[in-house]
């Protein structure tokens, strides 16, 4: 209870500031514009809170009125006695659609005491307490003897003095009026006074703990459906996200498989290139080696008949010829026109041999194709 009392004062201040702001008027206008766009059946659904069932005790009967905005219509009259039969009779009279409307008991105007005060604008933040102090000055009652309520009258938003109308009813009279409709007292949302036209004056003398809250069945249904849609949307998003994760994992597996295949192909290519290089190496080496038959044939045709060879050495394309000839000085000139032996030249001096009567010679040269030609001829 202490916590409720501590929170009630800040809430009253917030309600007062909200009521003074232009926001309520804007929201009413905006809501009306939005409702005008809806079909008639939906407009009636959204206007459930604007419908009130008004109860007025007149003699031995209870007059039942339906108020929607400024319009009122009498639905019928119910006998007060017996009080326990009133709930069932009222339910039959209202029907299925109107049973959910909020209900208000209208007290006769002579049972209400009204006063109009001019208060500082700052007093609106704690209006209930200020009016409690004003009761002693404006009325002959104590705060514990009455139930009172107030409403701020229209005024300029910048005004420093605000007109406030408050009304009160004695607790005794309120209890007596509620006892007349004892069977319906627990279903009331408000106890108000009737104005000159028979509508609500805008007060509520019923204690807050006894008021029946607003029924937002349709709004709660819509909110539940919206929540359900949101849940399904979240589930759909989660499913889509899961599908994307699975697809990404599958794509990553395919990419990794392609990478492995590419690595295997690269390895096979490297092995093939290595094998080809090995095979080419043999072909290149073979191409670089001179053909000995061609060399012997060329030397046989070019050397004179009186020339004989003692030694013929071929190593890595280098040819060394040693022998005896009676025409040793002319041998180099004879070998210059050779197509197989290149760069023939004497190696050392020509020396006569006294036993044979001929000259000893030593000729060196190159045999075989050039390096570039050998590389080009290799497969």
C-alpha cells in the first residue's frame, strides 16, 4: 500500500502534464482520421471504448441508456427489486455486443455539490491534494466525509491561472445509491453526475480500487495476432538464416573440394613437367653429342691418303686429332671447310718424325651442333 501511495503522486503529475499538453487533442484527431479509413464494422470494433452503458435510478426502475460520443439512446428500464436479478436482466437487455461496454451510474444532480475554482497552473501537478485543502474553505465537509473528483476546464495553454471544476458527493449518499443496484455495483467503471442533457458530467466518484477496468478484448486479440505474426516472422527469419548457413557450408565444402582437385591437378602437371624435362634432358644430351660416324666419314674424305691418325679423342664436343702426315701444315686449311668440325687449329708445333719421314701434328676443334641449335632441335 505504501508503494502505491508513493507512485500515485508522480502518476497524477504525469497525467496532469499530459492533459495540459496538445498531445491528447492530436491523438484524438489522428485516431479519428485513421478510423475513418476503416470499414464500418472495423470502426465499430475500434470504438468499443467510446460506448458507455449509463444507469439512472428513477423511482423503482433503473433506466438503461447507451451513450456513444454525444449521442444517447434509451435501451429500456429494469425494476430495482430484487437487486440480485439485475445483472441477468441487464445482460439480456444489452445483448451480446453491448455486454462488454463500460458501465457508469449517474447520480441525480441534487446529490452533487459543484464548485469552480481558479488555481495556479502549478497546482495541476498535485491537484487532488490541493482540492483536499480547499474542501474546508469551499464546503462544509471534511475530506473523509465525501468522495470528490475534478476536471480542468478549457483554458489557454500559456495561462498561469487555470479554471478547475470539482464536484463531491457524500460517502453516505454514494453508498445508498450503490446499494439500490447492489447486483450491478461490482460491474461499474464509474459513478458520475448527470448534466442538464442527461449525459455524463465527466466525474468519477467511485474509488479506484472498485472500478472495473477497460475491456480491450478486440485490442488484445489484435495484439495477440500481431505477436503471433512476429513470432512466425522470427521463426521464418531463423529458418532462412539456418538455410543460408547450410548453403554456405555446402558451398565452402564444394570450394574446398575444388581446391583439392586443383592442387591434385597442379601436382600432376608438375610431375608431368618433371617427367618431360627428364625425357628432354636425354634428348638434349643426345643432340649435343656428335655423331662419330659422320666425323670419321668427314675426316676420311678431307685428309690426304698419306696422312694417318694415331689418336682421335672426342669429349663433350671437343675433338683432338694426333697423327703423322707429309702435308701437316695444310691440314688445318683442309679442315676449315668441314661442315662437322668447327674452329680447327693446331695445338702445339709440327714436329718431323725421322723414322717415318713425316711430320707429327696435333689438331683440336669442335664437333657437333652449337648450344642453341642443340636446344632448338631437342623435343
